[in-house]
C-alpha cells in the first residue's frame, strides 16, 4: 500500500470510529473495494486480504438499519458473531474495539453453538461451515441477523452478503430478498458498490 493510500484510509477510518461522519465511512468502503486491493494484492499478501475483509466487516454496519427490537437497550452493542474458522479474526477484533455503528460500539464474539448466533446482529459464517449453511441459516431465520459468508454459494443458500476476492480486489454480493426477509434495510449507497444483487430466490445464478 502506498503511504498516500494508507493516509487516506487512516483518516477516514478514524473519523468513522468517532462517529463524526457516515459519509467518510462510505468513502472508506469505497477505498477498500477500489483503491486498496490493487497495490496490496499485487504483492499477493494474505495479510492484506484479511485486513480488507476485516475493514469491510467492521465498516459496512453503518450502512444497514436493524429493527429496534433486535437490541435489548439503547446502550446494547452491535454484536458481530463468528462461526467456524476465522482467518482474519485478529484484525477484526482490533478494529471493532474502536469502532461504532449507529452510535453503538461493535463487539466481536466467537460462538461455539449454533443457537448463539440468534443473539447477534451480524453472523459471519466461515467457509469451514459450507456444508452446514442450510442448518445455520435456518437457525437465525426471522431473528434480524445479517449473515455474511465468503464462498460463491453462500447467497444461493440464503445468506445475505458474500465476500469474494477476484481480479486482485475485494468485492461483495448481496441477496436483497434475504435481507428484506430479515427486516434489514441496506443503504442504496452500499448496494451501489455491490458486484451483484439478487432480487429473487436464487435457484439459478443471475
């Protein structure tokens, strides 16, 4: 990463953590998807991929609205839960400690029982759980949990957001139908950055 790019990201991230500007948070997401991966992934750095995913996962909640009922109080944190192997967990935990979304601090939890996912606002489901997608997604059905995966078939299984790393860049796809079913509202600004949006039950790839 060039020093200039690093400086832009650091400034945007700092402002977002302080909650002073959602617009700067959006700038950060755009940088993650467009600017940052090019020099970093040219070096084929696994650590760079992990940082990009962690940055996105910690930042995009500012562009999603959850039903008030999913929080027990106004002071409740926005909980990001992890199920399965989590290669970039350290990066995410570091970012979440100083991050917030909608005035709520972010908290990362590693869960060991499927039912624990129901108490989260975001459930990151690792590629290690691919064969269990159906069961895990059924567990959080109707609970207002935003599910995030990292394999091509995650949306087809009913997941809401899926990461993908292609052409040396971090990209993401959104299953808007699944989001609406979970009573989640995703900002049009975030949707504009998505590589693909699914508007119907995905039996076939769009």
